[in-house]
């Protein structure tokens, strides 16, 4: 792996598989059964110039689980960048304070520009409609864990990606990551105007995968292994798109009725969150809460071991973890959520 994690493009299949192995090794620490101090004394700079809850806190927790500490910065309002400082200058200044940086920025390509000024590891926490590589890794890790539990293989699997495929950076990174593996069947369904970019479809097809595009979820689906649905990214719409967008109809919603009609008992449902639970949003329906096929909370939990693996690998301590762990002393519940399914 390079010294940064800016894009899925920097990852080979071998590197991805290495990260998954490290993530599996740190699971007991991520699950609060054990602790380690391999990053004791190290400081993470979390620079989020765009609103975030899950990603920011997940990176914080992952770094702390490895024994490090975090300096957290969010928003532009009081930032020196609001005073005209360049990304280059900000990068060099922050690199003098911290040992690793996670950055989220509303402009595509900004994190890569930021990383050019430093040798301190920089991780892309999301750059506008561009990429979200750590999310793609945790999504793949989730699929791998779920398939292992169900006795399935990724090779030949049928995945449905639905929702906002144009501005959804999570699906952009995920489909590129999936393309590194053995051929599979990927079906794309999105509202008009929110289709997956052609260059990503061309890339995946060139690597031997089967891509199918459909107009709605009213089609006949019989063999789905994974459903990955995303929120409509209205905040990334142009002014013209916002004026013409009339909302998402029910034919694009994944709910219990859709699952019972089209899916098997071992189909898993994923979503990068947040999901818009307002009825008019027609996002992933809350009526699936408690259904064991709903993997969204197992998915978010998996963000901790994956991001721990990213930090451990970039900072070169992954081989030290086995020698530096002990059991926790505080109470940890068997289930984190009251609605968590037995899987």
C-alpha cells in the first residue's frame, strides 16, 4: 500500500485481502473484548470540512482502540482555509502536529491535492461525489463476513446497487473494489438522471463482470445475494437538478414487501447510512428493522476493525498487535442494539 489511502485505485486485490486479514485479527479489540496500545503516543488529525457523524466518530474510535489519541476539526467557519489558506499550506502545517490525517472535503480531488504536501499518511474520508475508499473496504468486509456465515462465495454472486448511483461516492468506490475480484453479476437501478457514471461501468465490464441496468425495482428479481441501497444525495445536485427533481417514487424503495416478494432468506441488505427515514424520502424502509437480512448495523460496526486495519497498516504496526493485547475490564453487552438480530 502507498503511504496514503486516497482511492480504491491504489489498492490491488492482494492489498485488499491483507487489510481484510488484519481486520479479522483486530476484531476482538474492535468488539471491546480486548485492548492494545500499539499506537500509544500517536496522534490522529481528523479534518472534516463537511458534516459527518458515523465516519468521523468511527475513525476516531478506531485510532483510539489502537491506543492513539485524536485531534478533531470540523467545518470551514473558523478554519484558516476560510481565510484563504491553500490546501497545500494546511496540509504541511497539520502534518507537523499529527502522525496521520483523515480528511473529508466537499470538492472532488481535494484530498489528493492535500496529500501532495505531506509524507504523513492521509486517508480520504470522502471527497464530494468522488470516492470513499474506507467505506468500500468496510462494505466488502461486511459482504465477506456475511457470506462466510452463509456459506456463500463472492465469485458469481448477484449484487443489486440501487439509489443515487451518480453522486453516491460509496457505490463508486465499492464497484471499483468489487471489480478486483472474480466475475460477478451486478444489477444497477436508479431514478432517472442518477445513473452510475459510464466510465465506472466500462471499467467493471472490462474486468469480466456482468453489468445489467434496469429502470426500477418493479422488475423480477429472483437470485439476489446482496442489496446495496443509497440515500439520494440532494446536497450534491446542481441548481437545475434541484429545480427539476420531483422526488423518488415507491418503485425505488427497498422494504419488507420487496424483500418478501423478491428475495431469499439469505439475501443481505446494506446501506452506507445515514438513511432518510422520513416517509416522503422513500429511502431504505425502517420496516426492515429487526429482520436478520438487514445488515446495516453490522455494517457500521465493521467500520471499526477495517479502519483499525488501515491505520495499523499505514503506520506499520500490524505485526505488533498480537504481542500487545489484553482483556478489557469493563462491562460490554452481548448485543449493542436492542433490535440486533441473531446472526
